[in-house]
């Protein structure tokens, strides 16, 4: 056996130093893509292929273009990886950035960091008669955030006096105040994130951004492309806007809103979580897949066998699946066969956390003020609800004016407390991950409540295979209950 370290990410400043101190032309991730593309047809060891690719960069680039774009083997581009610092974008833009499943993000958290007054003014508003009102709204919202944070700190300290007595709990208690105060901040508030992705996903992102209705998103795409176009021209070739990404949803919106009355879109608005579909006989299908793998029976025969089993036998199979698990382990892949589809109504703050679960199918409609506000209970208990609601309604008034004149930019006026409707499809294996993280006692209250609703529905329809769902804090108790 031979294993070589082919490469790893370097800080851009280190790369700049390397380029300054020598005349090497091969400081590009393209050579890795070119070398790995040759593996399937060249018998030489991979490390030799990499050496040759570095020696002939232009030849490697031509090879990449032929293989990726000529032959359609796009996966070759996945061997080139980029890291970006994305700074001073809006929370609204961050939602678009984090839509891409196969990328990695670490975002500045509004739960742990005290927000400053920085916000993004969308280009669509700049220079218009609404710009002054937009700035006034943002300043008022941020001033209320600061008042809420100060008052919530006092409230939290008094309510949790025992915790407050221990100095090590200071950050925890301040975090509870911050996470509730942020609900009054807008989607224009500044954000930043570290982004890691391969060239294949970067090219897809650039096309989507170039096709987007928001100027901020288009500008972000231009900046990302500018940084890589000379480094890796052979693997990022088609970043331009296209009609499919630009027009499809806009055309659907125009047609469907013409034939469907608006009031029917807001029906049943107070139902936070609704199970709208699920895999019938999900328990049996998971057990059948486990049985088929273990016995080498055809799936249909395994399913028939499971249907004849006693409940004790079914529980024994489930017990075997989890008895050797540790809290950080994931459920077996067979649990992906059972799926649930939900319709959710979630706040912008909750959606910011939900979207981090990238294996979900999340189909989010536009924010809709008619769906109401999601108010943190602590705000009401601290006597801040009146000010909060008045400020949120001011945001809605500007939103309505923007919707008429600059519809794409209207969301910037809304707050983290405003809500949207989301269709969420999840398999049971992924739901276990969500439940462990988001149903835990340390999770933020909004996403914790949503996670509890998801898992309660799952237990109803998959009473056996969903019975181990629960937060990390309940893991030992649940494990003991199942395994004895």
C-alpha cells in the first residue's frame, strides 16, 4: 500500500508569498483535476500523473476543458476546492448563499455575538424616494434591539438567579438575551461566513447568482468569480446567467398568482407544523431492508418475512441496530427509506438554523407578513412585546411599499420574527441527526420547538423505528429504555 498527501488548502496570503518568491506556474488546483481525470485511462501511479500535470499546466487546462465540458465528466472539477471569506452581506443574501447542499459554511451567529448597527442597503433602494425611510427603519430596529438586549439581560439574570451566581454562566445567560433580542433585527443586518466548496459547485453557484433578481446576490457572484477566474479558468467556464435559473420561478409566480386568489394562500396560517405525507409502513420497510441485507433475501421476500414477525422480534431487530451506538453515531443507512414531508411556518430566525441541515429538501415560499410574527416568550415576559410588535408593523408598512415599487428588495425590511411557509422533506436517518442537535435542551427555543413537532409526528407514523428520537440530553435515558 502507498498513500500520498496530494495537497491541502493553503491560506491565500501563503499562496501569494509562494508566487512572489518564485516563478512557478502550477500554483493552481487545476492540476489536481487534470491528474485525477487521467486515472481511469492511464496506468501510471497517481503521484506520477500529478507530477506531469504540474509540469504542463496549459496542457492540463486543455485536458480539463475537454473532459469536463466536452465529455461531460463534471465530477473532475470537484477535486479543485476553494475557500472564501464572505463579509458584509445581508442576512437575506446569506439565505441564498447557503442554499447549496454540497458546500460548507460557518456563519457569524446572532445568538453569540452582540450585533452592531451595520446593515446592507440594497442597491434597488439606493437613490429612490424610499431610501430615507429604509434607513430610518433600520436605525429604529437596531435601537430597539439594544433596548431589548439590555432589558432581557436583567430579566434573564433575575429569572435564573442560581445560574447567574456562577461567573462561568455569564456567556450562557447573555446568549439567551441576545438570541431573543435579535428577533427584532431585519434581514438587512450585516452577516459574514466562511465558505468552502469545489469548482463544480462554485460554477453552479455563479450561474444561479448571475440569474438572481437581487442585485446584492449578482454582485456577490461577480466578486466570487473575479477571485477565481484567472486561477482556474479551465474548470469554471460557464458562470453566466441563464433563462432557466432567471425566469422559471418568476414565470410560475406570475401564472399561479393570476389564477389563484391570494386569501387561499394564507389559509390555516396558524398551524406551525403539518405532516402532509409520509412513507406508508415505514417501520416495516426499514426492517425489511435490514433483514434483506443481513440474509441476502430479495427485498420483497424480506418484507413478507417482517410482516409475519412478532412485535418482540421486530423490537429485537431495532434493539440490535442501536445497542452499540454512541451519542455521536448516526443511524444505519436503511433508515433513509422512511420519509416524511411537512408543511411548516417558521420565523426567519428559525429558518436560518433549519437551512443548515443541507440534506433536507427545503422548499421555501416568500416571507409573508400575513402569517404573523414569532415572538420570543421572554420578550413578552419582560414587558417588551408592545414595542416589538409596533416596530415589526412599521417594518411591514415599508415592506408593503417596497413590494409595489421594488418587489425583489422588499424582504430587506422584514425582521427575524416574520415568517414564511416551508415544505420540508426529511428521511428518518436525517431526522435523527436534527433531533439530537435541535431537540437538545441547549438548542435555541424556536428550532427546538419545531424539532419536537417533527419528531412527535414521526413517532406517530413510525412508532418503532422513530422511538429513539430525542435530544443529546435524553440520549442515555432513551438508550436505556430501548436496550435495557
